[in-house]
């Protein structure tokens, strides 16, 4: 029997151009790049710019500049999600045809007010792993004709996945292979828990696709074999695995890596100007120094600076 050729690993770094890259992004990009080099794999850059209200071309330019300064190289052309909205719409359509999606009409403000009212009356409102309250609306229970009337009447706010129905649809247990570790050290074969996320948004009237939907579509289309990203996205993997199964997409291997925390012990954010790659560069540090620092083989720069041992 001929032996099938080994599958070439494909890695990607997928930032959103809604701010400047910080040291946590540098760690993620470097790990992906180095794993690709070490395994004879490919390294791709993907620009996740679905959220048109927050993403800016100048941030995309800064991402490219920062990564090039770090000495990383990636395949061209770079995939930009805003160029592929038709593909995410097709995936949404497929889920809708399967009867797993419903139109929700409550705005963010209405959701907040409804949850606050329920909590004020003593109810404990369930929240997703990111701390966002689960959707309080009940449109999922309406007959299809009434759901269609909401859309026709211009009431649509977001298309949501009917999580309970979607989970019922699964023939086999939903798992993933974790080659890194979750926040509590979880590793190996992990049982996914998509129900914790409730009825996630798949598209909004003001944003054509959600992060969850576009990321699984693109990872499959780009043939990503290894998803290496920060531990802050560990729990989102449950939803990604659910969408992959529903859409018949291949299952990648996941590797969640540690986060770099700021001096306040919290995850870095794009607004932490002083922990940006650009700020580090402007302070006269070299790419090699930054690499050593984020990989944890050199002390963090400056007093009270970010800790690579998070
Ligand atoms: N675009 C996401 C972010 O910037 C990362 C997506 C992923 O790695 O799955 O946080």
C-alpha cells in the first residue's frame, strides 16, 4: 500500500486591525512562525477586519510593519476577511437552512436592561465564559412564519445560533485536541462545552459576520492544521468546534499558549500603549530583545513592565 504523503502543517496569525499590536500578539505571532519553521510548515497572516466600526487601514499597516520589524515573514497574499463576506453569508445561510438559526430583535441596550431587571428581582442570570449575559429574548420559540415576519418588518438585530437545537444535532460527542493548555491546565482530549455560550450571534444587522463564524470558515478554507493562539480564546474553541461540526469543516489541532499580563496582572489590551510592539521599538530595543523577553528567556523590560511568566 502506498504511504500517503505527510500533511504539511499550516499555521496562522490572525489579528484584528482595531489597535496596535502588543507584546501578547508578538508572542503569538512568534510561536506560530517558529512552529511553522520547525515543522516545515506554512505561516499565514490573516487580517480579521469584520468589525468595520473598529478596524482601520492604518492599524493593518502598523501590524504589517511590526511583524516585519520582528523579522517574521508570511505567505502573500494576506487574506482579509472583509474581502470574503459572501462566504460567511453562505455559511450562515446553510445553518439557517438547517433550522439552527433565528432572528433576534433585542438591541444590546435592551438586553442589558432586561438582564439588570431580572437580577434586581433576585434572579441569577447566566453568563458566557467571557462574562456576557446569555440572550434573554425568546424569538427562538416563535413559529417560522412569525420569525420571518420580524425580519420582513425590519426588526432583525442579529442572527443567533439556536444552541440547544444545534447541540441536539450532534451525533457524536464534541471534543478537540489541545496541544497547549487551557486556563486550568487542561490538555489532551478536551470535551467541548458549547452550551456555556448560549445563543451566540452569527451576524448582526451592522456587522455581516461574527468572529466565531468567519474564523471557522477561514481556518477551513485556508487549510489551517494548527491553531495556535492565546489562552483567552480557549473557551471559544467550544463554539468553533460546534460550528465546524455543523458545517462539515475539518478539525484542526489547537494549541493555546500563556498570556502576557500587564503590571496590573491583567491581560494586555490594545489600549495599553506602553506595551505595544511599536513603543518597544521606539524605546530603542531590538527585535532579538523583544523575542527573548516575550519567550521568557530574558527579564521583562523596565520596572513594573509586563511579565512573560504569566
Ligand atoms: N482575531 C482574533 C483576535 O485578534 C484572533 C482569532 C484567533 O486566533 O482565532 O483576538
